């Protein structure tokens, strides 16, 4: 399980949107790495990290 922490009290709509976009991007990247790992057996951690760059 991945825990993401952010502190935003009384933020503006733009700040909440930016936080939401960051969470969505992180979830997309995680899902992409998991799908790649499931489709290609024997993939190493280095291969998964290379997807991020």
C-alpha cells in the first residue's frame, strides 16, 4: 500500500486541483508499472524504474 500525505488547509480551488492532478498522475504511473509487470513476467525492478524516466 502506498501512502501519500499532503497538508492543505483552506486552500484555493487551484491548489486542490493541483493536488488532485498529482494524485491522479501518481496512480496512473503506478498502474502503468503494474500492468507492464503483469504482462511481462521476469521483469526486474530496474525495468520498472526505467518506465518512470
